[in-house]
C-alpha cells in the first residue's frame, strides 16, 4: 500500500533522469506574474519576469533582438546610442552603421543655430544656421570655418530676420565659398543657401531663390578695343568652342552724341541703311570678329533722337561671350 502511494506520488512529480549529476534541487515559492527558469549557474530554479506577451525573459540579449538591459538608460548605453533622446533627436557625434545605405523613415528636421559674423567669418557646428550681421543689418560673409564639420557635410544657411547678408564668391582663404554662378549672392528675407564642404572650401549645391537675372556672367570679356574705320578686329576668346552667345558693346570714353562717359551701347543697334556704316559681328571656335565700316559708331543721338556718326576716338569696343 505504501509502495503504491509512493509510486503514485513520484509519477506526479518532476524528476531528473538517473544519469543526471544534479540533486537536491528545489522549486521556489510561487510568485505572481513570474515564470520558473534555471539559474545561470544551474544551481537550481528561480522565478523570473516575463514580457507583455508572456514569452521572453528579461533582460533579452542583444543577440536575441533585445537590449540586454532592464532600464531605458541602460538600453541606450548597451546599444551605443546614449545620445538618442526621447524626442528622437541626436546630440554629439553619431554614426549609423557601416553599410553603404542608411534608411530613415519619417521627417528629418535640422534645428537652426545662430551665428554672428566676425570679421567676415563664421564657424559652422551643425547642418543649419541662421547668419546675423556683425553690426547693423548688413554684412559680408567671406568664409565658413570647416574644422567643426566633416568633409562632405551639408550646410543650409539663411539670414537673420531683417538682415541682408552678402555671401562672397571665392573670397580666398580656408573656408571660402564657391558659388554656382561665380558671383556674390545676397541673402535676405526667407532666402537660403545650401552648401557642401569639399576639402577646405564650401561649394553651392542649391539656393532657394535665383538672382534677379538668371543669365550668368560672361565666360569671356575682352579688354577695351580701339574703334577704327574700315578695320577688322580679331579677338581670341579662348573658350575652346564657338560661344553660344556673343554681345559687343560700344563704351563711351569721352562725352559724345549725348552719351556720358561709361555709357554702353549694344553694337547690334549700331547699324544703318548706308553702304559703309556701322559694324558686323561674327565668331567661331577661336575668335570674335568686329567688321567696322567707314563710320563704325553710327547711332541715334541720346538727346537729338537723330542718327549721326560718333567720333571713333571717343569710344571703345567691349566683347562679352558665353560658352
């Protein structure tokens, strides 16, 4: 009878195999919300926490898709993203893996930092900056120091409220700014400029508003050329190919026909129905040609509105060509 009772008791118990080297193991007291697992040193069983799904013990190792931590702060340290705050912003230097592609879902926002120009320069420390004049409301920006950002970094700059900042093109020195149209660019209002660091300098990638004139500066501009009757002028432009656009201007050097010194008249308007008046302009892959008649400067007087021949010594030709 006693043997039968013991056999029935053993049949209802958890037992180790005969070959097991363990003995004297006990089951801990029941604890609400816990499950039983083996201790890490295999000395017995213990109660352990479960996840919301009631399937995984805590902490879950990183190898098994967890954080190997039981607190938020410890999890960030374990995952090497201690700079990641609750609002998903980053502080300090953060590297996102070693792969060739990193995917971000949602919006990426860049918080502006205010920089005040000092002797024509500022030092960038983040991806977006508001630039303020050193004094007053107008200033020039010549250089942006590069030692605080990595090579290849992008930078968006915009002027402080009410300020007019002129970004100087290729002003010289480390951190100079190379603009796409090779000309200074004025920033005001909500206009912005996107730059990329390449080596020691910055290069324009985009701007939020185009200049008032979208025609870039000429790729070639001649020196002042003498105006002479019945003469062919040949001026090498060094563009390596025929220009897409050539404009020739007559620049007034001494007051003539009502035009002041420095006035320029487009040469295409200096023509006449006469057989030997005005000029003809031509070009090829090497040169620009000005074919001058007997009275090359023949135009309407600025005050008289009548056509007349100008004094050749009072004018100079200027050639401008675009590649």
